C-alpha cells in the first residue's frame, strides 16, 4: 500500500516592507511522502517571500511538468515559476521559456555551491532567472515550526526575513542571492 501525503493547514500573515505587500494567506498544503519537512517548510517560506494573491502551490514533487509554486495570469500564462532544490539546467531553461520570471531556491550547504559553479555560466545567460541560496541551518530551524495547523507571521525588510509561529518562536532567514 502506498504511503499518502500528509496534509498541513498553513495560515501565513506576510508583511513585506521591501515590496509593500501585506496579505494573509490560508493554504492547505500536502507534504509528499518523499519530501522532507525542511523542503516542505522551504515551499511555505518561498510562498511568503513571493506572496501574491495568485501565487499557488502546485503538484510540485509529484509532477515533472509543474514547479513547486507558480502564478498564472487570466489567460493561463505563467508569470512566476518557483523551483526548489538543485534542478537540472535544462529544466531551468525550459522554465525560463515558459514563464516570465523564474526563481530557484537552492539549498544544501555542500551540494548547492558545487551545483551553482557547474551551472552558473548557462543559468546566468537566462535573464529572467534568479537563484537564491538558503542555508541548511535555517532549514533546520524552519523544521521546528512544523505542526499540522500553523499560524505563521513572515516579516521581510532589507532582504532579510523573520518567520514566527503562534508560540512565539522566531527564525531569521538571510537569503543569499546568487543571481537576480
């Protein structure tokens, strides 16, 4: 028998002073059995860092044709494609042709720098692709916030983020931009 996904309820209040975006998002998000809680929380964080009323969680891990998050316009064109991990350069190139903007959230303190050095030249040629690195220590801290029902507050200012939960735990996240 196959293991089913774990369902989480996430209510996130976002105050992004850099983009002047202030909104509340209520999501029911599935964590695929093959997905770690750190990766799951990175998806939640990525939603907050790019908060928009049209930004949606997709099938992600369970679909090779969709990113982890995306924004589509009224005529079903992809405005924003958000990918997590260390995707193949061909996948990023394909995404850059399908979407107006692509953001890759790379993670893995040891693997990500090697991946970036191997792919930097080709990815840098794609002008609509951004690459952001999130450190393992920050992901481990994010994992401590996981509950089946979460009330989160994300504050973003000067490209730094603070994620807090309903119990008062607060985590500082310092995304490192490798390509804008």
